[in-house]
C-alpha cells in the first residue's frame, strides 16, 4: 500500500521559502501571485494491508519524525 504525506506550514506561520518563491515569480513577470506556501511531499510504500492501521501508523510517523507539529500540519492520502 502506498501513502502520500503532504506537509505544509500552519496558517499564521511565516514561510520565508514561500515568500522567496513569490518574489522570484513576480520578478519573472508573474504579477498575479498573491501568496505562496511551500511544503513537502513524502511518498511511502507500506507493507500494511488495512487502511485504518496504515493511516494510523503514518500519523505516528508524522508526529515523531516527518513533520514539526509545532509549525507544520500534515495530511495523509492512501494511494
């Protein structure tokens, strides 16, 4: 089973990488971009066969290692 984890800065947390991307896009002539939030995507190949157990296991991975839960939120998709 495959899982995809999307990790993004929480609302209200400064995102200097996103701001740098927005600034660069503006410099390239893309003036219609008001805000950019930059995150990360992690794809996992799991041995689990039960979707609920897999989702719970990936959630524990996020809380312990993959995401900084103070400033980042995460979402798990089973694909």
